[in-house]
C-alpha cells in the first residue's frame, strides 16, 4: 500500500462521520419543534406564609407605603390619621378594649377593613365587640353576587360567604339587600370609614377556584378593580397596614405531608429489622412436668451430666469406693491386700479372670471410655456378691 492511500483512508472516515452527524442534526431539527411552556412553581419565602404578599408588592409598586405583620401587635394609638388597616383574621378575636380603640382611631380619620366572621359559629350568642359596635347582625350563608368589569368576562364574588345585616346603620356604600343580607358595606364613623366584607379572598395571593371565578386571587383583573375600590378612602395618603393571621402547621403535620419520602422507607426498614430480630413462634409446647423427688432420677441425671462432660473418673472413684467399703466389712483379709495379690484373691473368690479383676481395680484414663462401662458393671456385680 502506497503512502497516498494510507493518508486518504483517515480522511474518508472523517468525511463519513461528519456526513452521518449532519444527517442526524438535520433530522432532529426538521422533526422536533421548540415549544415554550409555563409552569407555576409553588410560592417560596414570604409568599408561602403571607396571604397578602401580592397585595403588599402591588401597593409598593404603586408608591404606597405598606407594612405587613402576622398579628395585630402594633400600638393602635400610633396609627396615623389617614392610615388604612386591613384585618384578614376573624374580628371575633378582638376584645372590647382593642375594638373600642380601633373605632376611636377610625373616628380620627382612619380606614378599617374587616371581614364578617366565617363559619356557622357566627351568631348573636358570641361576644363580638367590634361587630356589635357597628350594629351588625348575622345572616345565613348566601349564593354568589355578580360583579361585571368592562372588558372582562362575566364574574361572580362572595360565593358561599356568610352575609350580615345592618341594624339601623346607614351605610355610605352597600352591596346586597335587606332580604338576603349584605356582602359589603362602608360605614362612616367620625372622619373615617369602616369597610365590612363577607369574604376577603379577592385580596389574597390565590384562592380555590369557584363557579365563575378563576381562583387567581389578586392576580385576576376583576379582583384588582374590587380591591382598588375597597382601599379607596385613604389610598395614597397614609400607610397601609396589612395584618394577616399566620397559623403555622404542627410539626407532626409537616412530617406527614412533606417527610413521607424519608419516614416511610425508615419505617419499612425498622419493621424489617424487627421481623428479623423477633422471636419465632412455633407450635404450642406442652406444660412442664411437675417437680418430682425421685432420688434415683437425680442420681442418674447427675451421672449422665458427669459422663457428658468427661468426668468419668469421679463416677469410677465412687463405684470403687463403694466396693472397697463393703469388701472391708465382709472380707478384711482381701481388703488388706493390694495390687496383684488382691486381684488374685478376688478372682479366686468370684471365679473370674485375674486380669479382668485387676483391670477393674485400676482407674481408667480419658482414652479408655469404651472400657469404663465394663469396669463399673464388674465392680457393682462383685459388690452385690459380697
């Protein structure tokens, strides 16, 4: 192969690779189309716990001084004459002293925005100093109220909200009627105003969708128009104080709702470990035998225990000692002998081989376990024949 041929081969491989890559890129560009998709992420930071966060940012963008706090912990006497106070929480939590102080501040030129107490507990039996001073009376839960904004589709508000009635008070503005109750009323008090609403979900960041409502909260144009009308009396003159009720979930609820990806595997691992370590339950065992006092059984059990743990010497010594003790009583002469003379005397008396008798009188070693039974049995047989 010439040098020119060897140089042309890498060039052909490179050209073929580039061609394949070009075809793949052209196919991908021709087949697929880039599409932009918007995904709403969950709120983070202050927006996650402040339901009036969007209203706060909108007011700041409009050049209005605004302060937001979770609870009404500010000094009411320090509120400005043209300030606005929005209470998102249930007004029943206000005691008589704070309710009187708020109304005195409204009479000096303040603007108070409150809601009617939600739920079935809204009744005359409860102590509601602020609402009683405004001469409000409870009404049943009503339907929806139509709210049409020019250029927007048909819209409804206050669906399923508890309405209220006015006992002799003359509102400056009102939304509703005497028969079904009111969903909104603006009451003049001194130089200021009190706005009472059946619900304030349109001021919040977002709410659950309802019939005719997109559920976007203050992001909906119709809600922006309604919020601007409610906040109109002192808009742009003083500070907007937004008081929202922050009810943090409990630790256990947070663990159940957000900690299950970790807690469930740990629980399964714990159950598996407990199953492995748990005692296995088999069939029912018979009741233990009652205690017995048989001496023979105790002696036999003691001998088996010694033999199992290689203590045969102790058993042999006991058998040999019992034989020699009886031999001394019945034949003192043979008992006084020792060694081969004693074995020959006993062999002649019992008519046994002398070697077997001599072996029976010798202490066995650990290697002579097979002859242990024969020696013991021979000693017991000779003992019985004495």
